[in-house]
């Protein structure tokens, strides 16, 4: 047993305690400065400075300059304060970089839809209706199509897995009583020759587009041409709730047509961008990591009972995997009916 007066039982001197506390605070500050410095460097690299060469040079000089400042100047607290002031200036500048509709877009995201209303009927102008022979070979068609809000029947949640499994593309499909379907896909607008980049998508490098199309375009492209695994999952939401979701979507579609917005890989992507529109039907509030690793997002629906099925999670994953219902080759005209045997079997039995 240690004697109360033994050296090991004595508390640290006040000076030593203060020293350790200061060391801990400096370590925390150093980590914060490192993280903010990396962000600022990337923001400069992907900024609107005049040329690529200038951006690369500025992004290189920024961290080197601050490293030199912290080593050379002894009053590091004052240097840290200066760093924070400059960082704040970069944040303000970065947030003032304006998005644009005026770029040389790739064909699939070149045209923005917009909406007009006549009572409860709305027309989607420039609804995408491409006819595909392959992923890269297609006829470009944009049409005007009118829908009736009072004819909304159901909402399906769509997941398209292009091979990552843990990260998928998500969409919404609105079903109408006449068999029509209107699909929303939130995507980044890429310029000609530009590949999609999750990193660039964090730094104001891509505007967002709300693609509105039929299922033969947005879903058929993925099942028949890209050979992705697509899941169309029915929800229990009643038509009056689905109407609110669609109303919110259409308002945003029109707003983006008038004023461009930035896409963001984390904050405004194909899944997180849907959340504001789903407020009227969301059961679970708050953040869930599965919204980022969205390959698991269907689990949320099964947990809160918003998926319209009596199947187990595993069974539903197999049943709602629509690739099995679609013949290979050209996308069939009755695509929407083929991928929903659970709905149309019921309809046939009632008839």
C-alpha cells in the first residue's frame, strides 16, 4: 500500500499542470490550423483565380508561407490569429464564387427543366426523354409533358448501385394513376471533357441539376445500358403526402432554372439533396451516417416502417431488384410496368 506522503501520491506542481494544459491547447490549435489549412489550400486550388498555373502556384505558396511564418515568428499566438483572419477571408471569398448556367455542358445535363402551372395541372418543360442504343450512343429528346397533381398515386425510392455497394445513386419516382412516372435525379452538371470528381465537388466545381425524366430514360439507362443494379422500393406514403414532396421538388426545379446553385459532394448530393423535399414524409429526423454511405439507406426505411412490404430486408432486396424483370437489349416501352410485378399483378387480379 502506498503511503500518503510517498512521492508517487503527490499531485503535480501547479506550474507543471499549467504547462501540460498549455501543451494540450497548443496541440489542439495545431490540429485545427492543419485541418483549416488543408481546406484553404484546396479551396485556392479549385478557386476562380485566372489560370490553372496561377491556382497551382497560389495553392502551393499558401501552406509553405504559413509553415515558414509559424517557424520564423516567435509570437505564435499572434501568428495563429493572423492565420485565422486570412482563413476567414478565404472562406468569404470562396462563398462569393458565383455558380453559372453558362458553361459548355455535357449533353446529358445541358438542358434545365422548368415548370408551368394551370390549376392543379403542371407541365414539365424540357423533360428528358433520351432514346438509348448504348450508354454513349443515344438520340437527344426533350419534351413538354403535363401531369395532374390530383392523379398522384405513390412514391418509390430508387437506388442504383454502379459497383461501390456502400455508395449508390438515389432517385425518387412519382407514380400517377394513369401509369405515368416522373423521376427526379439530383446530379452534378459536368462540362465537356470533365470527369465526375467527389473531391472537386466539395469546392464549388460543379453546379447542381435536378434532372426530370421518365423511367425509360433515367432507370432504363442504368439497367440496360450501364448494367447497374437498380432497386425500386415502394413506400407507404399516402398520395396527399407524396403531393407535398412533389410540390417541393417542382419549386426547387423552377428556382434552379432561374438561379444556379452549387452541387456539393456531401451537403447537396443525390441523397442529402432529397432530404429537404422529404420533410413531409420523414419519420426519422436528424443525421444518420447511412445518408453518407447511402448504400445502406434502405435500412432506415425498413427500421421506421416506411417501406411498403411484408418481406424481410434480405427478401425485399432481392424482390425489388428490377434488373431481373427487364429483358436485355433495347429499353422496352412498358418498362415501368415490367419493373413492378407487385403492383400490376394486383391490378390484374382486380380486373
